[in-house]
C-alpha cells in the first residue's frame, strides 16, 4: 500500500456517513494526532541516537502510541472523547518535557500554541472549557517547577540544547502550518460556496425579473382585449348597434378570458415547481376515451374562434381504462392543446390521436402551423420560450410544466416537426409501471333516470359571481336558490333541501370549510353533493375540501363547459342540461 493512501485512510478514519462540517473536524483531529505521533516517534528516535537518553526516547514512543490511540477512538465513533483527549495528551507530554528539559528548550511555547488552537478546533462550550483548563493547568505546572526548582532539568551541551530547541520549534511550526492549511481550505470551500450561491441568487433574480416582465406583458394583452371589448360593447349598446357586433365580440372575449386563466394557472404551477412543492400523485383508473372527449369538447369552443376544428381518434388497442393521475394528465393535455391552437393556421384541423403499444400508451397532438425553428426546438421545453402570435400569447411555461408533469407520471414528451408544415407533440406513458400503483375505483359518472336532481343552491358572497352562476344554471333548466354566506346557505338548505350545492370557499360569517363541515354532519343534508367553487388553485386546498366531504373542487374563473360535465355527473344526465 502506498504511503499517501495509508495516510489518507488514517486521516479519514471514522468519517463515514458524517455531515461535511463534522467530517472536517474529525479530519483535523486525526491529522493533528497522526502528525504528532510521527513527529514524536522520529524526534524521539533521533534524539536518542544523538544523546542516548532513555528518559526522552521511551516517553516519546508512549506519546506516539497514545496519539494513534486517539485515531482509534474516532474509529469507534467516540468523537468528543477523542477531540478532548488529543489536547489533554498534548498538554500532558508538554508538561513532562517542559519539566524534564527546562526553560532553555521553551517547550512552554507548545502550550501557548495549544491555547490558540483550542478556539479553532472546538465549538462546544464544554469542550473549550475542559481543554482550556487542562492547557492552562499544564502551563502553570511547568512554571511552578521552573520557579521552585524542585525537579532539576537535564543539562546538555550547547549544541544538544540548540538541537532540542529546534525540534520544539519544528513541532510548533508543523502543527501551526497544519491548522492554517486546514482552515485555509475550509475558508476556500466557504468562498466557493458563497460564489456559487451568489451566482444562483443572481440567476434567480434574473429569472424572476424575466418572469415578471413576461407574465406582466402576456397577461396585459388578453386583459387589454377583455377591457377593450367590454368598452366597445358599452359603446354599441348606447348606439343601439350591439346585436350586430355581439357574436364576434363574444367569441373574442371568451378567447381572451380563457387565455388569462391559462396564464394564471401556469404561473401558479411554475411557482410550485420552483418551490419544490410536489403533489402526492392520486393514481386511479381513468376512462381515457371519455376524458379526452371532454377536454376536446371544452377546447373546441376556443378553437372555433379561429375556425379550427379538433379531430379526435382512438386506436383500437387503446385500453378503456388507464392508471394515472387524472388532474396532472389533464393539465398536460390542456397545455399541449392550448399550444396547438395558438400556432395552427386558421381554418385548419388539430389532430388528437390516442394509441397503445405492448407496454406503452401515447397521446399525440398535431397542429398545422409553421413548425418550429431548429434552434428553438433545442430549448422548447425550457420556461419562457415563446413566440408572438396574433391569436393568443403565453408565458412559454406550458411545455415546461407539461414535461415536468409527464416525468412525475413516469412518462416523457417528444416533439417532431417539419418547418412550414406543422408540429406534433407526443406524450408517452408506460403501462406496466402504472399497473403497479394502488388503484382507486372510478366514480360512476351517471345517476339513474329515476334520481333526477333539479334544484341547485348557490352559496356565494360575491353578487356578480352569484348572478353569473344563477344565469347559467337557470339557462340549463334548473331551479336556483342563492345565499350570500354559509350561515344563510345552511338555513336555506334546511328549509328546502336542494339536489346539489355550489359552495364558495371564502365568505364572511361562515366560510366554505365551516359550512361544508356543518353540511356533512347534518343527517338531513349530508347526502347532498357539494361542489366547491374557489379562486384558490393550490392542490393542497382542494385536497382538504375533498377529504372533508366535498364531491368536486372547481377553480375560478369557472369554465362552464367543464362545470356542465360536473353537473351531469350528479344531476342525472345530459338531457337535463341543454345549451
């Protein structure tokens, strides 16, 4: 075994599995102990050959073995006894040689060095007090014997005394240099860490600045459209020409509102990803064909404003059910469809294909846009990579978030395109890996024809939101009851039990969570499905409501096509909902 390798193994004794700071401290104790052991052995042997004094040679050998024993203590993971023993052992032998050799050799300098080293080596107050006490006691003992002369030191010729002095100086210089090197290395490591952290903070600051600029710019465009359209509608209303311009304005208003919702959702998801707030995946059986039809139906409204049709087809081998997290998968498809609608040409078709192979299943979405430049294709899944578009704009977060979610679901996204003829995004998931997950039975999406529910209670404190929901529900053939807070809602439900309740989460007097708890503990009301409608888009909040008995959690602004699907689930079928 080579000497450097042996030295490194001895110095690293007992450091396995330790944190970096504790490992560094053990390295220092082992290094000082090993160095002292080697110096004691070499100098003791050299002095014995020079002056033939066993009173120097034998104690030097014992000292050397003792310091090797300190390394053994660290091997046994007795770190604190080892560190205290090193200073105590140093003090004991400094006292011995100080009394034996006298003031002419200046062994007392070793103790003075040790006093300063204590504050470098030890952090615990108890260890510092013990080592400081032992070292000062040793210093006082040497000075006591020097002053009283009770033990006569050995006398040597001038040349021998000179040699002994230089042995002592060499020892102090070696130990001092070793301590300085260790702490210089530690300081360099701290500086490197500081530079790295500074660089990361600068990048984070730059990223945040870009994030705010991009988000502010992109969200202002659809907001400007919404604000502008509403002003035009007011002007046309005053002129009496509203009916002529209304269809076109309504389509543009819908697209702009949808784009704002999409931007806000992606901004929230990005903040969660960067904060490492990873959701617990809810693996369950999902009827994949039904899910894709619902999503395609929702986005058909957005695409129609651009005269774009969404063509959805399934391969025969695609299973009826897949095991996945339905929310995460929906977000992936939503982002890919939004991207496709954004960049496809007007009057074209977006193709959605769902297929399966032996151990994987895929969803591909193909637009008929201008393709993607090769340079941009390399970084297409990075955040804030976006292109300006005359239809809708975005923050460039959708693909980044979709890739992240696909990875969470043990899948991946690939992209292929021909410049000038369109782009295809394909998301692929392994079937075998998903089958290993715990499955939850899918909830039956239909009620029987004999269980038709017609009355909906809307508990909402915002009058505008209340009016919008009431208008939508009444327009779909339902009787609507309204309440301005949880307390009013409970009283209304007890007077006339509704078939379904839409409940706001933030309200005065009694908030949504308290209202839900009262509803679920009331025997006469606990069977009623409760749909939470909230502006809080965080999954943690949704999970709290669902655990406490809510049937569904719908995020504001509410997409009515999606809400209609939820209502169909609990109000007996599509024949009850029209328009």
